[in-house]
C-alpha cells in the first residue's frame, strides 16, 4: 500500500491522473452530451420532439441512447478517401482540430488546490499566451482538410476558415490585454485568485465586472473561432455544402464534430475561468472552518455550473441568431470589435495609471 501511495505521489503520475480526470471525466463526457443537448434544444426552439427513437427494449432514456447509437454508426461507416486527395494531410487534419480543442483544458483550474495537489494539468506563467497559441492551432485542421480533399467546396471552406480564425485571433488577444493589466499576470491561476477578492466585502472582482468590454469582445471572438452559427461561413451549408470537411466520413468526420462540441465546452470553461471567477465561489471566506473536501466540492460545482450555462448559451445563439455573410463576419471583426478592443485597452491603462 505504501508503494502505491508513493507511486501516486510522483509528479508525472499526478499529471497523468489530472489529464485523465479533466479529459475523460469532464471535457469528453460534457462535449459528447452537448451533441444530444443541441438536438434537444433545437427541437424545443422549433417546436419538435427531438431524438427519442433509439431504445433498448422499451427503454429510451429520453434520447440518451442516441449518443451511443451515433458513436456506433460512425465506427462502422465506411471511411473513404477521395480520389486525388493527399492521404497523409487528409488523415492528420482531424487530429489538429481535436487536439487544439482538448489542449485548452490543460491550463484551466477546475477547483482550488488541496495541499500541494492542484486540479490543473499545468500552471505555466504565460497562461494567456498559451491560450492564444492553442486556439491558433485549430486553423490548421480546417486548412489541411480543405487543401487535401481535392474538392473546390472543401478548399473554399478551408480558405474561409483561415481568414476568419486568423482575423479573430487578433481581437481575442486584444480583449485579454485589459485583463492582464488589471490582475497583473498572464498566469491563469493568478487571474483566478485575483477574482476571489471583493469590493466592499460584497461584489466579487470578477473579470466581467472589471472588463465588461473585454468580455464582450472575448466572447464574440471565441464564438467565431468555433466556426459555429452565426459565424459558420467556413461550413456554409447553403453555399459550399459543408465546407472544409465535406469529403469526410466515418470516424474522421466524427472527430471534427466531436472537436467542435469539445470546443464549445472549452469556450465555456475559458469564459468562466477568466471572467466569472473560475472556481472562486463568492463570499466563500465565511466558510474558513469548513472541511477542505466540502470547499473543493463547492468550487468544482460552481465551475461546472457556469461552464454548463455558457455551453447552453452558445447553443441558444446557434439556433436564434441569423447567420452572417462572410463579408459581414469580417466587417464585424475589423470595423467593430477591433476599435472596441483597442479602446478598452487604452481606457484600462489610463484608469490603472490614474488610480496608481
């Protein structure tokens, strides 16, 4: 037993356990559940019943079995490679999209530390820069898929994706400059700790209160980065069929779709972490005498609740906001979000200098 405890105490083993916990018990299950949640919510918006036919005997589970049915269907579908396609690039393109969606969770703390153990895979100093780097990798999946499929529709989709994602990364970075100045660090854990403080012992110092304009720009830019409606020009079902992954089938196609839904969870988790206190529960300082396990459970529950709320909000946007044309998408970014982000950065700097 002692050897087991010593083995589990090794830093490498703890990192592996964190990855397995966050990926297999949080990101993947919630991302998979989002597929059913979107189908159910779209049915509610359109006054339909939604998926409810998959069953085991008389048990239907209110549509839950459709998740397993979709997975089995994808596994057993024929996986085709188009004639004239670049097989290597065509094969690795889904990997880039999937890994960029998953890697974001490495720097997100989902609860406060217990002793020396942190509920965070890695706590790098330039955490915000890590976010920019990882989100920028997602464009490679779309570009490689579009360029390697030997299809003009896929190529158009990949070109749109590269223009849109690279453009909105500019606004994404500028939106966080104010956050960096307010909390004085690019380390994600330090930003979360800073949001645990209160004004007048009552109002939490969440990023959404200190940086409201930054929050609007950040949220809009992240929605555009996921390439979902109303920013779904790279997929453009009414124009270019399905965009950059039009030629994909089977598990490769499922990898793109699962990456999209994991990205939804990642967006929600980032918004919760950077602008809504992360795992910090307001007024929790009154619980100093509470057991540590109870405090940690409350912190994780708060983080998971806010993450789920923002997942639902993204789905609500998907089914209620009309789609933008591609020129409207680019104009919104360069003509509206860029000036707002620059203004927010300048005003934040002036206020900080004045207060100092």
